[in-house]
């Protein structure tokens, strides 16, 4: 039996946490033979609910679950973790300015960054889910200088998976037949879902669909606005799909992407494809040996370049707001 891996989930009493914890404990993130010890963190008002989540995890008798720690103490939660999924954050409430929400999250991510830096296992891999995901990840990186920048990422895999799903639905294919879509930029409505390099059943998506108007119009806006539509339909934001995508993100990062397949991850920008440097930007990446690398050499037309510029500018603006 392998040694259990300690996995931190912050905001674990929330919607995504509730969906994510059992998926991790069933091996969806680290593999079907990898035991885990879950470190579940939330804030004091959610402490009782967090205990309830722990009780359910015990009741589910999950074979890979080697332990559950529930706590409202950040330093206890980050102790020895090899994987950290940062779901906790401050939501935007009615009447709140964007900069006020940002300030709240900056302060959360600063203190959690310091705690991870102090207590996490060397080589900890961090995935930020909480919004504004790219900028929270950037704040975390800035405040945990001893954690390598390449170990800090944010979730745009849900948007990527939404794009795969839309293409599959449109052509009536299984989602596994759709490959190499890209989400560029911010996990916000400025993101650009791009199918120019994607295939379905081995055929370029553009040839399989032959409807440029749909690909440039409805497809893009459906992926960009999907989160808002789910809120309208469910009365709550995406949780099942966010949790599932977080597992996909970490699994591919750790175990690798299949040869010739790339996925979208929010990673620290090196300026590839003219994206601004020193922000967390979603790129197409390949993963091997526990490391990601940005797929290079894709042809970018003027239309796409304009979309990348716009989402990059939004991220630069967010960064300025966060650093105020
Ligand atoms: P919930 O409000 O259900 O849960 C958030 C949890 O975080 C709560 O239990 C809260 O008590 C806790 N929390 C707040 N401050 C904390 C702190 N300082 N330390 C630890 N825990 C803290 O939200 P949920 O629906 O689970 O969404 C969580 C986050 O994911 C939100 O920021 C949301 O906007 C974001 N999302 C990001 C997505 C992505 O693709 N990157 C998609 C889904 C989701 O919208």
C-alpha cells in the first residue's frame, strides 16, 4: 500500500468542497491506488458544517481515505500537505465593489500563502479555484516566494471541459473524442475559448462543424457565460463540474497528459503568445513527470490575438487592483 498523500481543501464546508472531498477520496485526483489524508479547512462560522462533512466521509467508508483532519486553523491545515486545493474565498455580496471583494481575497490569500510556505511539504502543488482565481493564484505566488512559481496554478479546466462538452453535443460525439480545445486568459467572461487547434474524432473541429458563425458566436458565449447560466438554473453556482474539473487538473498535472493532447491551466505567464508576463494566464499546456509546459508554436490569427490581448489586459487590471 502506498503512503497516504495529505491533500488540503480550503473552503471545504462549501458547495465545491462538499463535492470535491469525496471525489479526491475515491481516487479521481491522485489515482485509484493512492490513499489520501484530507485536511479540510474552513472558517469558524462553518466549523459545525465542516464536522458534518467529515461525518459523511466516514459514513461513506471510502477505502482510500486514510484520515480526515477538520480545522479552522490555517497552520494546522497546511501542515505537510503535498497537494493544496484552494476553494475558500470571500464571495462578492450585493452592493460590494469589485475592489472590496479583491481586498478581502488578497488578505486571505496572503495569509494562506505564508502558511503554505511555512508548513507544506516541499514540492507542494497548489491549485486555486476560488475567484478571482487567476489573481488569487498570483497573490499566493507573490506571498510564498519559496514555493516555485510553476507549482502554483489556477483552475480554467472547468471552462476547458465546458468547451469539450459543447463541441461533443454539437456533433453528437463522445466527449473523449474531442481534443485540444484551449481556454486562453482569465477565468472570467473575457476568457477566449478557442477551437482552432482542436479535433473531434481526429478531424479538425472547424471541418467537423463547418459553422464559423456558431464557433465564433454561440459557442464562445455559451462557454463564457456557462457559470452564470448554471446559477440561474440551479439557484447555486457550479459545484459538481468544478470539483470534477479540479480533479482532472491535478490528475493530469501529476500523472501527465496523453501524448499529443493538451489541456488548459492557469499558470504563471512567461509571455508566450504575447500574453503579459508576471500574471497567471490560462494557456494550453502539456504535462509530463509532474511538470507542465506551455504548448509552443501554435498559429495565432489576428482575431485570436485580439481576444488574447483583451483578456490579458483584464488580468493586468486585476493585478493592479489587487496590489492597491
Ligand atoms: P461556497 O460559498 O459554497 O463555499 C466557500 C467556502 O469557503 C465557505 O464554506 C466559506 O466559509 C469558506 N471560506 C471563506 N473564507 C475562507 C477562508 N479564509 N479560509 C477557508 N475557507 C474560507 O462557494 P463554492 O460554490 O464552493 O465556490 C468556491 C469558490 O470557487 C468561489 O470563489 C467561486 O467563485 C469559485 N469558483 C471557481 C470556479 C473556477 O472554475 N475557477 C468555478 C466554480 C466556482 O464559481
